C-alpha cells in the first residue's frame, strides 16, 4: 500500500474510533412521521373535580359547600401498545375521568369508555379504545438499557393541536439498588399536554413522559423533563389479572354517594374548641388546628361531627392559600373533599363561632379509587 492509501485508511479508522467510542450517546433510526402519527394520540378527557366549597355564591364569596362536584375537560397524550387499541398514558391524565376520546393526526376520533388498570404511585394508566378496529402498535424497549446522552424523541399532542415531536438526549438516569431504571430525565422540550406521551429511543418506546417537573411550593419549572420508565408500564400490561375492562364511571364514580363508599378512614381525633371571642371591632372564632400531609395524586375527605351547628372546617396549603371550606349548617356531620395533586403540607382548621366551647370530632379519609 502506498503512503497516500495508508493515510486514507488511518483517517477513516480514526473517524470510526471517534464516533464509536468518544460519542457514546446513541443516535439510532427513529420511526417515520407517518408511523408516529399512526401510533400516538391526543387524549380529550371529560371528568370531574371537587370545588371543596370554593365555588362563589351570589355575593362573590366561597359558598362553603365542601362536597360539590364540577365537570372538567382536559387534554393529554398517549400511545397505542396493542392492536386492540390499548393506550398507555399518565394516571393524572385519566384520573377522575368519566369518558375520553382518542384523536389521531389524520382526523379520526374514537371513544374511550374503559380502563384496564392504573398505578397512581408510578403515575400510569392503561386505557382501551372502544372499537373493534385494529391499530398499529408501538414497539416497547427496555428502559434498564438506556444510557446517558442517548438521543431521544418526545412525542405528544400538547393542547390538542396535533402531533408534536421534539428531540433531545437523556441527561440523567435514576436507578435503584438493583440497577433498574426508576426515572429518566431528558432534554427534549415538553409542555402542557405532553403528559402521557411516548419517549422514543430509536424505534422503541423507553419512557412515558410526565411533562416538565414543577415545584409544588412556588410553581414554575425545575429544569427537568421527566419520563417514567417503560418497564413499569410493561409490568402492568403483562399481568394477566389486568386483562379486563372496567367502565371509567365505575372506577371514578361522579357522585358523592358512590365516592363515600370508596373512602378509607385514615385518622380520627376529638376534642373541644374554645369559645369565640370579640376583640375590639373584630370577631375571632375559637379554633382547633393540625397539620396534614397530602400525597401526590391522592384525594381526601374530612368529616366534622359536633352537637353545634356553628362550626366551620378550613384547609390551607403551605402558603396559607384556601384549598377547602365547609360550613356546618344542620345537625349532621359536615364533609369536605380535597384533591392533593402534589405531595404537599396542609393545615386543617376547625373553627367555633359560638360564644361557648364546643366538642367536636374530625375523621380523615383517603378516597381509594
């Protein structure tokens, strides 16, 4: 081999070495735009939430009725994992849903009436399109094999405005003692509505996007785009006991009588509240006060029982913002429902507006959907 030919071989070898060893982030072939459009959907969810007594009355003040429900409409993302129309998304997208709709990029829409299973701890839900049609399904990868700097695509339908695809790389991997991936942080841009969308590494989904992480205390972004490892969803999909269909309105019954049946008592306290006092031109009620730790994506019920009618329960967040308010106006217990979207510390106040001390009991429930 002459000197010129030898130089070319050395140069090519150096380039291969540089790309293969020094650039450890993998940039594999991704699905085509058409394939992404066929396998990823926008979700339109019709559900309900609790007013917790904050709905305004005729005077523009909170009405103090702690058990009112109101209908909601929200959007999210999901992706097809089985040809029968099984969809993976986030639990917080499907939480308290009465019905849903899957919207494809080409304009077709399909009703969603059933859920297979959900996992609030890992923020996952498995839904089922209500049709007999077959759909192309995503290939699912192994989230335990992801590596830092791997090139990824975040696919979703933010704000229901159509397929949205952003590129980035894996910036951090959270692993447990068994070296299993517990969380994936990446740099592919996400926004509201990306929740539940697929995170692709090459042709395979390796994560379920949970949108941009926010600070529950002060709000705003944390700089992390977080995805749930797909292996957590695969465990749900592969468990035979979850091969079922449960109506959404059975999982999340949208009326107080049925919600009460799903309440599991966590705690119960009793005591006496001092009398209300007049302090100059102001009137200060007697008060009993306690702290309460709310968990992520968990709903709670509070029930105050007292022989007195002039009792109020108030729930404040860590910034002393009003989150729940209920008045006891009749000789029955006064309930209050509260949604804890993020793990947060609350303050519970039971107020006595009588001019004599009164006895009370307070029971705390978790609503087990």
